C-alpha cells in the first residue's frame, strides 16, 4: 500500500484528506492539491478504514475530506457517519459515480456538504474545496438538478396529511428556505409562516426540519 504523506501544513492552508480507492485518481489529486499554495495534503487513504489507521498515526487536524463513494447502500453512508463522529468539524465532499436521487439524499443527509462526480476536473474540485472551506457548499450541476427535482416531486403521504398551503410551506422548508424567504414567496408575514410551520409539525407529530426530511424521504414516491 502506498503511503501518501506530506509535510505539515501552515495555519493558513486548508488541510485536506483524500479517501480514494482508484490509485491513479488518488495520485493525480494528491499531486494537484498539494501543489496548490492554498491547500496541504494531510493524508491520502484507500478507504475509510485505511484513513483511520493513518489518521491515528499522524494525529493532524483535517478541514476537508474528499470521499470516494463507490459502494451502493449503507457502506458509503457509514463512512460519512464515521468521519463526522470522529471529526465533528470536518467538511465532507463526496466524490462519486453514484447519482441516484436516493444516494444523493442519503449522503447529504448523513452530513456531506459537497457532492461532485468523478468526471469533474481538478480545477473544479479545487473550486469546490475553496467554496466549502469558506463555509459554503458545492454540488456538481447534475447533482444540484437532481436535488431540486427530488424536492419538487409530490409526496402522497404529506399531501394526504397537510392542506395545500401547509404542503407549500413544507416544500419550502425542505428546499432550505428561511422563514423570511418563505414569507416573501407566498406573500405572508413571518409570524404567519411560523404558525403554518407549527401546524405542519403538529399534524406530522414532529419537532424539526430534520424529522420532516426523514418523513419525506421515507414516504418518497419513487
């Protein structure tokens, strides 16, 4: 196994870890990112298990992990959960061939803040890292489109439980709109939006946006 380790980063650099199973892609990423003066490679690993073995030895802070997710189902999700549990402040960017709406939703819901696809070039990946490092998020255009489509599709379970206005409010919440933006969209006061949201949560027996997302996903009409 090739051990990709480099010199310690300065405080101003973005400390990056790469978890990538494809050796050629990994070497290209390590070389390109480590030659960028804004970034420093902390380590590169074949998979999440390999990452934790190397991370224990290095004991270096990590700002961003670029995570290869090739496996279907729970294995990729477990990797995201393990990284977030061990490094609560880490920002995870998924780098994947997987582009089904379900896979995207699950990985973002698990804590990833960026989602790119394998065909994207290194310069785009650098832009993604810079955006995430600045507190933003980044999704490849094709991924962003699928996320939007996901939340635009009707959900039979919710529509049976909620009035038309409540369904509109719930959809806006799922799309990530703030109370003010929801109020502006529907010509309502912020207090009225709050009352609608209280009714939505009460009808569904929930208390948070995260629970609303779980209900939507569980009852999503594929």
